[in-house]
C-alpha cells in the first residue's frame, strides 16, 4: 500500500476517506508541532538535516534520504500491509480472525497499553533535547535528530490508534500525551526510566542501546496482538527502532575503541587525563542503564501480563515461532527468586511469567551487543571485560526491589550497598567528568577526542559528509 504524501498527514491508511478521523488528527497536528517546537531539539529547527523518510512500508526498501528541516519532517501514519486472513496466534481467542476493531470488553486494557507505549515516545525526545549543544560530530548530531523525528512518528502511530479506535477517550488521551513531560514534578511521564535525565552523549548511547531495546521487545510483543491495527503499526515501528539501537551499539563501540587506543598509547587504564572515558566508568554507566531498563518489563509475576496474554492482546517475543500450545494454561517457566537470603530458580505458572520471559529475551539480546564491545576490547589487546550486572542489581520494580545486590549478584546488607554505591552506578563526580568531555564538534569529518569515528557513514555517504548544514 503506497504512502500518500499529498495529504497534510502522510499516510497509508486512506485517511482522506475518513473525514472524521482526518479532522481529529488535523486538530491534533498543531498541538504536536507546538510540542516539537517547545520540547524537541529547539535550537536546531532551522538547520538542514540529512534524514531518512519512509517512502514505503516494504521491509528493506522503505527509506528516502535528503536534507530536511526537522519541523518539515513528514510525520505520518504508516502501518505494514495487512496480512490476508490473519488469525490470533495465542490466548483464549487463538485461531479466531484478528480483530479489525477494538473488542468492547478489552477496550480499557488496550487503551492503557497504547497510552503507556505512546507516552515513552515523546518522553525520549524531551530527555534528549539538549544533546545537540555537545554533539561529538555532525554524523552523531544527525543520528540524534533521526532518532528524535522517528520517536515523534511513533507518537503519531499511537495517536492514530487512539483517535481512530477509541472515540472521545482516545482523543483526550492523545492530548494528554503532549501534556505530560519527562521529569516534570506535577505531570511526569508514566514510566520511571523516561523521567531520568539524558545529560550527556554516553547516556544517550546507553539509552538507545538499553532503553530503546526495551522498546523493541515491547513493540515485538504488541506486534503479536490480536488487535490487527496495533500489530501492523508496531511492525513498522520496529523497522525504525532498529536504527536507534544501531546508534547506541555503535556509539558505545566507538567509545570503547577510542578508550582502548588511549590505553595503549599512554599505557594506563585511567585515560581521564588524556580525554577518554575509562572502561571502568563505562561499566558504571552500563550498570545504571541496564538496571533501569530491566524495571520497564514490570514484575516477575504478573496477573496483568497473564491477562493480556489470555486476552490475545500482548504476546511473547516471536510468538509465532514458538513450538508450544500458545495458551500456556499448564506450562511452567523458570524464574529467579530470592528466598531466605539466597537466589533460587523455581518453576512458576508460565502465564504469570510472561513479563519475565520477555525480560529474559531482552537480556540475551543485550548480551550479544556487550559481546561485540568486548570483541573490540580484545582485538585491541586490552584485558578487560564489560559485563551485564546481575538482574537483581539496583532494581526498583519487582521482587528484587527491596534487596541490596552487587553487580555480580551477591546479596549484601543495605548499609554495605550504600557504602559501596560509588563503585557501581555513576556518581555525581563521574557524571561531571563525562560532562567535562562534552564539547560540540561540528566541522565535517571531525570527531570529539573521546570517541572514534564510525566505520562508515549513513546511506553510503563518507564520514566527513555534511550531515547537518549548520
Ligand atoms: Fe519509539
Ligand atoms: Fe526508539
């Protein structure tokens, strides 16, 4: 299905045939643009940015590259093409035709899930809005803006669902998505990690690696949904999300590479005097971002998650590829628990562990990226291994929230944890040091000293391409 760029709101959902919806979205659009102008990357609205824009929803060949001023970006509504005779793949409704409309009894639940997902999208734009002032290169600045405009489009995707399928309540929720604000004391964003600051580029790469990856797994499980419009919109969002995680993985990889170069050049682990980020400091950032992102998956045992599953609303990661009955009424799943001061694995009813299973898939995916960073370290001949902290470390949600655990998984007393706190997540001093490295570099082909240039440019352009015209 072609994308219609003639409309004020580009779309592949035949918006011009639905006047009521078109009017609702056109009514929301000015508020969105105001939000982008106020709480997006404000100082850069007039610059030409080498951005990709979706031109089709086919896997592989969907992107068009060119210079765009961000406020002119063609945000719109793009769903992957419908699958003929799609059936619900799990839960009590398994085998029934996928719903093209919202089933009345699941209306509240679906709306809540869509609002929660939708709320994260503008939140991350808000969190990242000051990063342009300290970008390490034009290449990175462009990647930041690409992520930002696509998160904006993800907001459009969720607002479309709310306005098209949830009537007046949906329109009110769409308005509220622009009213809550990341870190705001009175109207914060819904989820904790989306109220944290993204103060520097190290945090940005960690965020896009760990927190956007949570997004990947949430979207993948919603892509399984029996509510077909939600499934189709999430499928297309996933193709955009892949780039965000690429930015994070290669960003950290380049920092690792640069640090290793400095370590060899000066024969020291403490590369701070030479303008680099020590690997031990990277590990602290990793500890923090991994643990707050684990919290986004919710409690280990969750009746809500079980209900979403049996209702056919939110599936498991790659539900369709799994070889079981997709109902899970009698299945069990191993979960880690802390009992009598020890960690133990025990079997729990699989339905209640759907969150935990998704978290396991997420952890495995994170580990693959960490392995690639470790390969960069090993290839440089440096003896150091970055590791994911234990899943009970520094948690605020779920059964590990009330215990004190070291990154390598030792249970300790709360006062011992606090006494050692400075060695695990970054301290204010660490953050101040990282901040001291952050200076804007905007000459084409120049890169800040704390990060290696990328292996290749965007869309086969050279790395000294003018990715943003200042
Ligand atoms: Fe997103
Ligand atoms: Fe993202």
